[in-house]
C-alpha cells in the first residue's frame, strides 16, 4: 500500500493476555520504529529496526515487550502478560533510511487492557 | 537528558486569529526539528521540518515555523486560524541518535472557536 498500515486498529485484552500488533511499512522503507503514545502524551520511542536488525530497543519498558522484523519488512510488536499500564496507542513509523528524521506514521493500534 | 518542551497543553483561538504554538528543545547542537499534526483517530502527519538552511520554514496548510538557535526554539505559527486546524500538534526533534529516532513533546491541542 501507499502508507504505513497497522493492525488491529483496536484491541481489548484482559490483564494477563498476550497481544500481537502488526505493522506493514511503506514498501522499500529500510527503517522502522515503534512508539507508545499514552493518553494525553506525546509518542515515546520503543524500538528501531534497520532492515531485519533491531538496532535499538532501549525504549521497551519491560521484558514483556518484544519486537521482531524477520524479513526486513513487516514487523510485529508482542506484549506478553498485558498489564493495565500497557493501555496506549502503539504507533509504527518508517522511513527510507536517510537520516533526515522524516518519519511516516501509521494510524496506530489502540490497546485497552481491562 | 535531551527533551522537547511544548508550552501549553491546550490553546484556544478564534477563527481568523493568529495561531502560535510554542516549542523549545534542550541541546547546544542544533537538531533536526519537526512539527507533526494528529487529527482524531488518525496517524501523525508531517506539517513541516527544519534540517539546514533557511531558518523560516513553510509547511502545509499555511503553517510556518522559525528556528531560533539563540532561543533554542521552533515555534509554529499560522496567520489566520481555520476551523479545520483543530487538532493536536506535536513538536519533535532528531538529535541524530538511532538513525532518525524522534523525541516528541507532549503535544498541544488546538481548538478553534467560530
């Protein structure tokens, strides 16, 4: 597609359940980022991939969070044993790989943990 | 720690009035600077960016921003607000880490009164 596609758009999980959020970046975009946006806050960096390599995962809040991009295109963010504090919008962004910082964002996946 | 500060979480203007949204960053080294807009239930959309060169940058929808190194600021302006400008606006900076990782401010919600 023409833009960054994320699914599901909305996810409701019971506390303790595992969830998986998918990101399909713009075709040919080398770099892929995941951000977490809590209600009323700006996006906060979670992790970054260049092709299939995860070069920075310093923003992942705990070892319950795991991200992968095995073939260098689609990425999955997995959250194990979800907690209420994980409720947020998870944004995926990509860019061509040129470090101008212009990221193209998907519409996000809104996770609500009950 | 490097940070971005947006003064005012909520700004309200009348239609036709000047829009001024403030952004300051913390760095002695000029970063790349961005303004993104987020409409309800949509992803972040780039309004404008400063990388190098002219310090007055023009973006989409009549917005512009001026990079002032001495003030470490990158305020967003629009001479005449339109109802369709109502949205949340995020200032972001790229300090060069993680090949393009952006640090976002907390956002300013702009309301436009008729």
